[in-house]
C-alpha cells in the first residue's frame, strides 16, 4: 500500500471529469495534473485510480483547500468509508 492516506470518503458525487470526494482537504502546495492513488474499500478490497485536485481556495492567510477528483472509476467504487492512499502526502 502507498505511504500517505489522503482522506476517508464521506460522500462522492459525479462531475463532468470524474467523481468528486468529500471531505475537502487542506493542501499546503497544490499540484497540477494527476497522480496514481489506491482506493481501499471498507470491505478491504483495493483498486487503482487517477486523482487530481480541484482547488477551491488559494488566497489569504489560510492554506488552500481542495476536493479530490477521481478519474476512471464509477461512483460506486468510492462509497463512504473508502480510504484514498497515495505515495506522497498532500
């Protein structure tokens, strides 16, 4: 399993480019493009996906927050309780 858990899915909903995950995450240094992630389901199954960030806040004293977008998976592949893991922390 990769080394950094990004989030535990609370909710997911489709958008034009994939599915967006809640909760939002704080990102000190947002990246562009996509990275490989591992989805670990509440039942213990794993699958690979591609992830990007949709940054919602980039100004002010607070760190930017973002939503994680998954590509190449169906909505039912990321139910509540799914862990999103990657090689590097956010």
